[in-house]
C-alpha cells in the first residue's frame, strides 16, 4: 500500500493553555517555592538561635541518655516541627486540587495519607540519621565515604521494594483483567528487552481524576501499572504508546544513568557536608563534636542548598531522557498518532501546561513541553513515513 506520514490521519491541534491551566500550575509552583522556603527557614532558625541544641538536650533527657534513642527522639521532633510548619501549605494544596476538579479524595482519606506519608518519612529519615551518626562515631575522618556507599545500597533497595511495600500504603493495585491488553503490553516490554512481573490496574480514581502509567521497580519487582483513569478514557493504541515511552527509559538505560548521576552527586554532597561539619566544630565551636546530632539541621541545609543549585541541570538531564524515550516510542509503535492524542488528552485531563515559558520549563519542568513533544512527533512522522 502507499506510504504515508503516520501523523496525518488524526491531526491534533495543540491549543494554547487555558486560563485555568495557567492559574493551577502557577499556584502549584508557588506552593513548591513556599514549601522549600519554609524548610530553609526552619533549618536556619534552628541553627541561628541554638534551638537545635535545646531539642538535643530534650531528646537526651527523655531517653535517659541512650544515644540511638535520643537521636530518634530528636529526628521525631524535627519531623513534627517540619510537618506543623508546612501543614497550611499542604492543606492549601489539597483544596487547590478540589478547586480545579482534579481530586476525588475526601478530607479524612487525605489526612490519613498525610499521616502515613509522615510516618514513612520519619522511619526512612530515622534509618538514614542513625546510620550516618553511627558511621561518624565509628570513623570520624572517613564517615562520608562509608555513608556514600551505604546510600547507594539504600537507594537501590528502596527503588526495588517501593512497588510492593510503599506504593500499596497509599493506593490499591489489582492485576489487569483485560488479557488482550495485558498480552499486548507484555509483548511490547519483551521487545524492549525487559521482563515485567505483572501488569496492574492502579486504582487512582479513588483519589484523583488525573491519569498516569509507569514501569516501576527493579528486578523481581518490575511491573507495569496503569491507572484506572487511563484505562477508562484512552484507547489501547494510546495506552501502548504511553507504555512504549516508559519502556524507552529502560532501553536507553535511563534508570541506571540516573542512579549513577545520583551516586556522583551524593558523593559530592557527603564530602561537602563533612567539610562544613568539620569547620563548624573546629572553627565555629557550634557543636561539641562531630557526632553531636544537634548538627543534623546543618547537614540537611547543605544537602538542600546543593539540591537547589543542581535543580536546573537535573531538569535538563531529565528532559533529555524524556526526548530519547519519546523517540523510542515513535520507532516502536505503528503510528505516532496515538502518542500525539495521548499527550494532548493527558495534558487536558491533568491540567498541565502545554506551552510554559522557557524560564518555567528550565527551572521547574522535568519533561519537555507537551507542545514541543507533539511537534517533534509530527516531525518524526514526516521524516520517517511508515507503510500503512
């Protein structure tokens, strides 16, 4: 049959962002900025006023001077203060989702999720803190190297267990009942050189009206998850295109590259933290010794500053990866039309910006603008016509 550009059959005209989409995303950005500012301010105040040493003393007192328990009590108090400081913004974010008709979640369910999220953060934070300060006590000179090595292990371990331990704390997952679609997606994943341990329907509609899909986990926990909102509103061709994009990340080894990048950044971060910590003890006399856990806010502040400074570069790296995954998708599916329509529909359903300003894209977006992704798909189709 005749060869035709595969984007011509079902053209999609990408419209300008609506006033509602611009308002929603502008408010979400300001929530993020305000949340980060509150975090920085809290850490700075704890250090500048000496309140961190007061909290340390309280932790020592209530635990009878037992180091590990005192450290946990200190982390618990910090986590509680942080949650209280950000509670207003958290609630505003909850109301914002309802205001724009993006949420199905009731207040009670949201509060329960907030509690579970806080408890998970507390447990993970306590594990990391206990490990770091144990290493500082065992090896004051090289603790940062050992902490870095431990971080690599923990990062990979959490990535592996998240789909089976953490995600189910917040959402329900059931095996996908559509056997035809399941087989189609499994074949697609096998063609990409990856084996999945299941295809699951993600009951996202119980809390949100947004749609999403992902390839999650590592090794034996790798699985495909498709939100029920995606299954209800998108064709199988569109779902296949969305998953093909996710598989593109696997083909281009983006997970491995992201882990490697995070490993390098963390090495720099731990080294910087050790230098700042040494200086604060030896030259400023802020803390009694390196393993005085009252210096934990200082370690957190160094980490936060480094993360903020690297954010534009990390976003650029992520956008590069997303473009590569898009390219793999276009090469893997019979037509780019489902990709184009899926991107447009997802943008509408999730109320995301299709045409953000360049400054917003550079500073805040880990994905290329939807308008650019659709334009690139059309250009690919014109340059690579397929027989239909």
